């Protein structure tokens, strides 16, 4: 049973301001500060890792198919197939048809390789984030027969294009003509520019699906169907189930086969960085042991007197365990407040540093994002707080046991 007397004595020791205890108090202060910084850094870094994970999931999985089914032949009845898939798979939130082709864009003497997706704008809005990241023009500007094209900002800048400019799409296919065999090409008009991330901007362009079919000389229809899911981790199962509805024509694909390694790497990095930073908290917690051992040595006479007046070893243990836990509680609470505050404002701090020193800490041409994302997750914070409390408690056991085993007669003999 917890005794208020142990709390009273423990708090008295914490508040004591005697000159001979100055060094011990300093060690206790360092222990508290170390624990505070360890918890704060751990919360901040894990929040930043969560932010990167969120941004990549939002941007990459917002553009690449979460799950899809495709065919080697044109699906003229793609709408009926898509509706059948959605009815039999509750995870399917929306769908959109597509035709894909690869080629080169040429304009003003500049050339750029590109992956073109033929889309239906009204359906594409339901499965991708493209419409939300348009910086010029609109997805609705893609109209059948007008041969408009939407490009990433980096490609448009490299080719020196503005809205309304013409750009030539050259396909890696040859067409016979009176002048001989020449590459197949078509002039498109730039009707929109988007900006998501440098990697995506540089490799993906969009045209109206029927215009893509005309370029490939395909009949009316789609090559495949993109699916947006309620739970992206169900993608493999949903894609396989969707493909099994029409075994002769459809084959499945999902994000785990195209970008799964990227997310696995992020999760592994988060785990490893979290483990390494947790060692900071462990080192700070070990400082509690040293400060308490020194305090026990300094308070031997006090402990002996307490035992002479009838204090039990259990009471003595509680006194010093309370002192260690007070350091742990103060350090953990302060570290949590500091860590959450830093995590919520870390990007603003870096922007301020960039402006003051005139440096760019995050180059959008190198990193997926040009800012430092952060997402505080309650589960991470609670895990860190509980681990810090537990470590602080464990670190008090040895000094408290040592204090409880002090013999009054042996100690007072030399006082």
C-alpha cells in the first residue's frame, strides 16, 4: 500500500537546498533535462517520419492505381465490367477507365520522354488527386477530339510551354506513307499544368481517353480500369477478385507490386530511427540511477535514523523510488509538451531558418516534397510516454534496494 509518509519525505529531499547537495541536485537536473530532450526528439522525429509517410501515400497513391485490372484487348464494355466489380467488392469506392501509351514530347527544340494516360475527366476526379493539384487550366479542358494535354509543371517548364501552346507527341511506332516509313506523331494543345512531386510531374501526362485511342488506332473502349479502395492494404485481394470475374480477358495489378518497396523502406526507416533515438531516452534514464546512487550515499545517516525510528525497508525503498519517478514524470511530461510543440511547428521553424540564412533546406527537385511534413500520431506519443515512465521506474529499483539494505548501527558508528 502506498504511504503518504514516503511521498512527504521524497518531496522534502527533492526540495532541499543545502550547499553540500549542490552537485547531486545538478546531476538530478541534468537527468531531467536529458530525459526531456530525449522524449522531445523522439516524438518530433517520428512525427516527421509519419508526415513523409502520409505525403508519399497521398501524392504517389493518389496518382498511381491503388488497384487495377487490364486487358490485352480493348474493353468496349468497361462500364458494365466496372459496375460488376464494384457490386461484388465492397472495398471499391470508385473506378475510372484508362488507356496508356509512351512517347516523346517535342517543343521549341526540346525533347522529353513521357508516359501518357488517356482518361475520362469525370471518372478520373473520383480516383486520383490530379484535379486538386492543378496550378493552371482544368481537368475538364480535356475534351474528345480537341487533342488537349495536361503536363506536370517541370515538363512544361523544361519544354518552355504555357497554356495554349502546341506540343508534339511522338510515338515509338512507325507508319508507312508515300514518303516512306515515318514515326507516328500528333500535335496537342497544352490545356492544363499540375504540380504534385518532381518525380511524378516529370513522367506523367494526361489526354482524353478517346484521343489516346485515336493515336494508337484503337476502337472505342478502355485498356483497363483503375480502382480506388476504402482500404489500400486490401488492394492485392481486390485486384485478384476483380480479375477473376472475367478470367479470359483481365489481369490484376496493384500498388504493392509497383510501389510496395517504397513504403516498406519508409516503415523500416521509421522503426530503425525510432530505435536509435530511443537509446537517447535509455541513456537519460540511466542518469537517474547515478543521481539516486549518489543521493543514497549522501543520505546514509538520514536513512539510518529513519530505520532507528522504525521505518521499514519498504518505506525507505518508496522514498527513493518516488524521487526517481518525480524526475521521470517531470522529464517525460516536459519532453512530451516540447516534442508535440516542435512536431506541430517544425516546418515553420525551418522556413524561418531558410529565410534568415538564405538557404534552401528542401529542394523540390531532389525530395518528393519541398517542405518538412509532420503528423503527430497519438499512438506514437502514448508509446513513448509509457516507455519513458517504465524506464524511469525500472531505473529507481537498484538505488532504492541499496538504500533499504543500509544497516543503522554500522552507518551511525562512523557519524
